C-alpha cells in the first residue's frame, strides 16, 4: 500500500493515549440539495447555517482550516428522493434532495486517523505538522466505493498554524517508515478543531 499512491482519506484508528476507537460518531444535519459529494474519510466542518459542509482549505499556515472544522465524515443516512425509502450510504451524492439527511462524523478531537502521505515521510518527521496535499472537492473521491482519496502532504514542518500532527507511523507488511507514500497516524491540532479552538461559527 505505502509503496504505491493509493490515498484513502482519513480512517479512525484509536484515541490519543491508546484507547481504542469505539465507533462513536455524531449526527449532523446535511442541507437538502447540498451541492457537493461528501466521501467517507473527508474532513468536514459545521457551516454558518448549522449543517455539515466539506472543508475546502489545505490546513496549511497560509490556508488554515475554517472555523467549525469538526472531524471526519464516515457516511450518512437520507430518504432517497426516487426510491422513497431511507438509505445508509457510504457517501453523500451531490444535490440530493432529502429533508432528513444526516451525516455521521467522527468528531472526537482526540481521535487518531490513519492517512496516506503524497510522498515519503521519515522518522525525523514524527511530531511534526502536515497539511492536506490538495484541496478537497466534490471530485476527490469515488462515487463507486464512496471513499475519499484525500492524502496529507509529504512536507512536514513545525509551523503552529498547520492543522494536523503526525503522532505515529503505520508499520506492517505493506507499510514502513520512509516508504514512497508513507502511511501515518495523525490527529487534529487544537487550532484546527472546533471543539478546542475558541473561535466559534458565526
């Protein structure tokens, strides 16, 4: 996996400190007709109207995550306007008209996520900060699998405004520190997560 570029978004692994991830999520309303695909593993935020929206900033020092960044989208439920029954879906199809649509979001600010880097990260990058490699959009994922293809940058730094912290590496049969596309474990920095950042949504 880490020898090939195959980004898969953010996958919850555990909590900082080693506690297991229990599968807990928070339901947040999706506006009927919301005009962007939302893929499993994308970072999302609370918009000013109180509904979920895609995060469209890099999380770099010059393009910080917007206020209301709340976690990672892992699916949704809504009544299909054609089939007329409720669906549990891996992703939100852009423009779907459904007044009961709800997103499932891993919103714990202490959650640790596995994500692929767009290049090689080495042992010396442990504890450094990384932004996303590219801006998330309605097309940064697969409508077949419903999964995101978001990755983090391979350029790590100590800059305080960068949104994500590398807390560990994924070591296993298919992933090693320093691989061409290193799999890493990251968490939100306080400045980047709505529950730790005193700046509210207005």
